[in-house]
């Protein structure tokens, strides 16, 4: 799961780089290329048919990241086997895709990092970023990474420069994005004029330590297992093994010591002319090594013990474990900060409550003073009322004596009225007896009435049966009425359809008449034009005849001013036929046309006689 999470971080950059419009969607053709390249670098077979089958419902449209994830997990990441590929190749592929779109440094800057260093910083950023998208790095992790780089360069981190950069707008929700981080590194604020080679070596060292899971590297003297001679080797310690090479280039691996729970490291006394010695014991062999000084020996023994502990605990990377611990510490600090803020808020609330109560107490004291004044005023007012009440009671006492005398007289009258009431009660008792007798008679009458009701119920049942028969006949009658109404409605609908057809026929007839009228007008216009043309033809025939006649000797050419009589044919062209008028109005219009044509003919003749006829 950890390997998949790390791969997904790099692939996320590759996917977003293909999203040119930043809509969260990528075309299917681009995903095909991305999937093929991922299968190549992950050393798994590529199945283009699976991609077609997975996106069958979306043949041409773009695919979102959520739609691509099921295919990526099922057909690519589920087939990945750790150790069969180099993760650096996957990172280089995704870096190539995303750097073309997002990484645009100032090429003219003297502090610009080489492309390889930028790639390694990008990998370190992905490793230390939070496990949520979009990928960001918290300021604590940025400070941790910069401290590691500065330590590798042999300098100290300038916290002022870091805080100044953090105060700028390069952060997203109090977190760093990778391009802002690379921009800060290219600005030279952290390196502070250091040589590029030193910066590159520091970045490579931190990259190998964090991304390559290397706990420690360096030269040690190792005693051979067969010849028992001492040789200097370059050792590389990882959580799972301790490998040693002939030189720092790490091209010729001379051995690989697997670390497990059976391994242990011990410091041994100096001998064979070697100092600062220690040995690594495995289940089958014991490896003797010598460091350059006591500090290096302590660092190596501590690092090997950490590697063994990580292997025993089932952890594959020290820095992943440290990252989780730092994240837990940040969460605990955040919880403590929130608890402190809640405590401060609670204290502020208590302080506000105390101040409010003090204000209320002052208000109560003021109210008490006002109440004391009011009580004194009320006491004085009550005394005045008591005196007034006492005077009123004396007046009422005198009035009561007078009322008692009058009441004695009224008592005599009341006794007389009571005697009358007793007599009235006796009369009422006699009346009650008579009412009871009447009640008995009423009960008897009610019983007779119930008997009559039973009889009436039988009649009602019989009446109900007859009513049902009547209702059945009524339903049949209503069905017949409904049938008749439907037939009537159908007839009415048919009549409406015929009426509508008649109206449409009338409209068509009107249209035909209007068309006929237009055609007749067109015919009249054509006749007028034909008549004008015929007149012109006749005129030109006369002129042609006059011009074709040979002039004899001695004849004079008639002058233009002389009048010449020209006989025009009175008959019209036999090819022209007049259309018979269909109505009196058409005859009038045609007669007017004839008159107009006659007038025009006379005008043409007069003009021809004068030699001024227009040529059409």
C-alpha cells in the first residue's frame, strides 16, 4: 500500500500535466499513451484492449481522474511487483510530463539548479508531502528538508529567509506547492552563493538518504572472510541490508549482508593494527569492520541497530517512520494548540461573565437604592391612604347603622315573601306528580311507536328493493342517453368537419378567383404590349416599303415637311386572338384598354406622319 501511494503521487502529476484546461479531465488518447508508458517503466504487460473495454461508454470524450483511477488500480497498480522495476524511472517519466507544463525557471539566473537537481527536489517534495491531493508540504516538513540540505552543504539554515518566503503569497492554504518550493531553491536564498557542485552533491546526498532509504554511507575497513586481510570498502546501509562496494561510485558490489532479527552489532577491542573496530554478527557469519574514528564507529553502530530495529518492526523506511512521527507530533501540537485556544476562549468567556455579573451587581445596588426610595414614598403614601380609609370607615359605619335599621324592615318583608314561596313549592310538588303521570303515558306511547316503526322498517326494506330495481332501470336509461349523446356528438363533429371543409373550399375558391383575376390582368397587359408591338411593326413595314421603292428619273425626294398619306392595314394579325370576357367588369376593363390602345395608335400615326416616331 505504501508503494502504491508513492506511485500515485507521481502519476497524479503526470495526469494533471495532461489536463491542459485544468478541468480535471484528460482525453482518452492521452490516457492511452500515459498508460502504455507506465506499463513500460513498471515492467508489466500492456493491454490496450482492457483500456478500450473499460472506457467503452466514453469512446471520444475526456476522462476524469476519478474515472481513470479504477482502471489504473485494476490493470496497472495491482500487477506491480516490488523489486521488478526502478521507482526512479516512474518518477522521471512523470517529471518529464509535468515539468514541461509547470516548471518554467528563469534560465538566465546564475543560481538556477540543474535539471537533475530539480528532479531530485521534486521527488523529495513528493516523499515528504501530505497524503492528500493536491499535493502540498507543510512548513515544518519544508524546514526539515532545508535543514537536511544545509547540513549536507555544511551550513546552517537561515530561518529569516525562510520566514520571509513563508510570509509571501507562495503558499496555498498555509502549505507549500512544489513549484513554489523549486522557485525558492532557484532564487538562491537558501544556498547563499554556494558553488553549484556543492549544492548538487548535498541534494544528491539528501535524495539518496530520504528517497533511496539509505541510513548511512561511507568508507570502512573490512576484514575478509577467507584471506583475512583488510580492505577499504564503500558501505551503503539500508533498513534491509548492508551492501559494500569497491569505491564510492557503487558500480562493483562486493557483497550484501542481509539484516534480520538474528543480527546484532558489537564494539570490539583494537587489534591487527586497526582501531575503532566493531563487528556485525549474523546467523551464519561475523563481519569485522573498522571506522576512521570513534565518532564514525558510534554512528555506524547506531545506524545498524536502527536498521535491525526497523526490520524487526516490519518497517521498510526510516524516513517514512520519521515522517509519520513528525506528523503525529504536529497533530498533537495542533490538538494542544486548539485545547489552549479553547481554554483561552473559556477564560475569556469566564472573564466576560465575571464582568457582566459585576455590572449586574452594580445595577442591582442601584436598583436597591431606588427601591428604598420608592419604599419610603410608598410608606408615606400608605399612611395617607390609611388615614383617608379610617375617615371613610367612620362614614361607612354611620351608613351601616342606617342600613341595619332599613334591613330589619326588609326582613319582615322577606318573611312574608318566604311564606308565599312555601305555598308555591307545594303547588310545584302537585304539578310534579301530574308530570310523572304524563311521563308514564308518554312511555306507553313510545312503545306503541316502536311497534309502528318495526312495521315501517319492513315497508322500507320492500321499498328499497323496488328502489334498486328502479335504479337498474335508471342506469339502463342513462346508458342509452349517453349512447345517444355520443352519437349526437359524433354527428356534430362530422358536421363541424364538413363545415370546416366547406370554409376551406370557399377559401380555395376565393384564391382561384383571385388568381384568375390576376391572370386576366396579365392577359390584358400582354395584349396591350402585343398591340403596341404590332403597331410598331406596321409602321416600320410602311417605312420599309417607302424606302424599297425605286426612285425614277426626274422624281423628287419628298421633303420631311410634306405630308404623306400612309394607309395602314385595318385588319389585325390573324395570329392574335382575343380572350372572351367572363364578366361585365372584365368587358369594361377591356373596352378601356381598347380605347387607350386606339388613342396610342392615333398618337403613333401622327408621329409617323411628322417623322418623329420613337423607336422602342
